[in-house]
């Protein structure tokens, strides 16, 4: 088959090839399918430090299949490192930069026939899939996999609580944490990183059972090599991401997300990926499917005993999807050329303590609920699978803060009490700017039995409890959240999907007349993001 270079004028093509020869590329190989290897390797992020080794195996597979691999890098932010300070403002915006940078490298050079995207962790996997959808070149996603955990999730959580209580010093916390996070790979809990790794496979963009392979295991290295071979096959067959990432594929991914109680951030990322292929995934669709799909997978943060390593041991994504078979679109095609139905056939669940039967689920509804009411007209999200039954309904007076820092200061001064409805606003896409995760806030609130958190910010996939985020419209857009005052009663009813501010319409209208929107100083990059970011209810995507 002819490659992209055949579309370029002869003189331009000759000079292009000369430049590639300067890079050490053999002239004789330049008429083969040229495969972009988009790699997010760096020495900062645990989920990415090993991706060079995976890349070498991908390139070996490409060459074996008759292609020419050419590698470039993009950025990656570690949400674990960025937590709790100003750095978290850059995490979500980095998703768009990742997609843009891959587009720039591929379109700017104009010679690539296909792409392999190597990534792991929270914003990077969705950013790579956004790029794949936007470019619509035959593409395969290769995932960084999971680090092993040598202690249980509850042991790691206990150490953090001991540190916050002054019972453990910094060195002691680091030593224990390194038993939970011991090596390369995504952190082992079902946070955003492992949620999006799993959803890559559920969407059909990653090879079967690669979601949660142990980082640098023999099976992962072999799978990376197979991905290299497979992308060349996709080029030969002309199978592109828009043929794979269809409405049915996204509905499959949402069903899997809800069945495993995955990260709320997926409700930002799936719509953003869908947008790149011309589809829309409103909050309401997530809630509609959540009422049909039961919660089946008991891993942390929905369970403090098991991790995604256990989920892989129980059969991984193929087994989970096999259990959901009757609720999926089985004809959706995938990157290995087979349908979802074909890929999951015969992959039975191997451990029923991890993946429950469809007829005897952990809960009859999926792990995520969408709440609406006069406080959040466009919706807010909660991981209901991580909420204790006695907190499914709640009513309490508001304690209002205009930033994470204001809340932390009040907490340290013992100004938070049982029964409070903590409101942290101006942390949305525009107001943050950058829509920080408030995971540290959810951690410190874990010491209380009955406290709600409501925010236009977002949460780590590890967050649990009565934590309601992604409130839309956000305070910075004049949403009702901006009108809440200390002492206002907030009523929450998760079974009935409602959250309301017990204040009259007349009083809210009066407050709105005098509202002054808080404007926070920010860097040029964050101002650019804020000026173009959409609501969380539409994925926080850049509006053009």
C-alpha cells in the first residue's frame, strides 16, 4: 500500500526524506507505513517512567509487521504529586495540551499513516484518545499498566490518618506509602488512571485484557509488541478511531464505568473524547445508564481490601464485560479487528469476591449518580458506590469557602463540625481556573461521620464519602453555588437524585442582583484555558 508520503509533491517529499535520513532513518524504509509512536514518558510520573521500555517493544512489533516507527514525546502531569497545591490547576488543562501536541506533531509533519499512543494516568490517557479521535488515523492505545501493591488499601489509608493525627512522621508515612506505591505503573487503586486505562479497552481502543497488566511484566511487554503489529494491520485495513469509538462503544464504556464504580473524572473525559469524534455524552446519559447497570466490582475506593491488581486476577476487563454481556453492544468493533462480543467470549469471572454476579450485585444501581436541583441546574456528580447507606439522605447548614485553601485554614482552626454542608466554590474549569481535584479535602473530612462536601471542583478517583462535585453551572459562571451563604440549609437525596438549597426564589433573585463574581489571578496559560473552557457538564472541553 502507498503511504502518506505519496501524497506529498516530489521535491518536498525528497527533502522530507533527506531530513529523516539526518535522524538516522534508512532511506529504503521510508515507503513503508510510517507509524507515529506518541509517548508520554518522563522521569517525574510513576505511571510513565517505564514507557520507554514499552515503546521499544511497540517499535519491534511495528517493524516485524512491515512498518516504520518514529517516536516523539508529549507531557504528563502526576495528579498524586500535584494534589493539594497550585499545581493541581494545571492537571485538567494539560489534557487539551496533550491532544494538541500530538496533533501538532502528526499533522505538522504530514507523513504518518497510523499511531500508537503510549500513556498511563489521569489526563494523559484521555488526552491521547482525544488526539486519536481528532486525527482519525488508524491507532492503538498502549497502556502503562499497574504497579503491584505490597500492602492493602486500608493499611495505606490508616497510615495517612495516623500522619494527620500526628501519630506518624513524614519518613514513616513515606515508607508505608512506598509499600503501596512501590514501582512503575499506575497507582493500584481504581482512581482516574486505572478507570481510564480500563475504559480504553472497553471503548475498543486498547487490546483485550491490557487495562491492568502489571507494569513491565512479560505479558505487558508481549502485548506492547502485539500492539505494534496490530497498528500496521489497521493501516492496511483502513480501520480508524471513528469506526471504533461509536455511540455504542461509548455506551459500553459508560456501562463498564458504572459497573466497576470508576472515577467521576471519567464523566469529564468520555464526553471530551466523544466530542472529538462528533458525539455528545450529557450527564443525563450517565444517570440513565446508571439506573440500568448494577454495581459489580468491589475494589478500592469502593472497598478497602482489593485493588485493580485483584481485578486483573479476577479476569480483568474481559471478565467484567462478559458479566455485563446482556447490557452491552456486542457488535462494536475493536483495534484487534474483532468485536467486543468476540473478545469477551469465554472470559469467565475467576473470583466472585472481586466481580459479583449480575443477578447478585453489590448494588442494583451503578457507581455514579447525577444530582440536580436549584443548587445545580445542570447537574452534579457523586460516587454513590462509596457512600455509606446512612448518608444517602442528608440535610445540614452551609459552611462556604471560596477556595481549597480557605477550607483548609478553617479545618485547621477546628471550624468544621458534624452535620455541616461544606461548600468549596470557584474551583471549576473557569473559576479555578483549571478545576482542581479536592482529594485532600475529602481525606481530612474523613475524620467526620456526617459532613457533606459540595463543590464545582472535582475529585480524585480515590475519593469517597458524601462528596458531591462537578457542580454545574459553576460559581464563576453565576451558578447558584455563588449565591450560597453560611447557614443556608442544603438538602441532599441521592436515591431521588436531588440536591437543593432551602432558600426562596425571591431571596436568590435578590442575591443575584448584588453578586460579584470572584476573579482569581492566574498565569497566561490558565487564563487562556479559563477563557475557553466549557462547563463540567460538557466535559470541561475547550470551546472554539
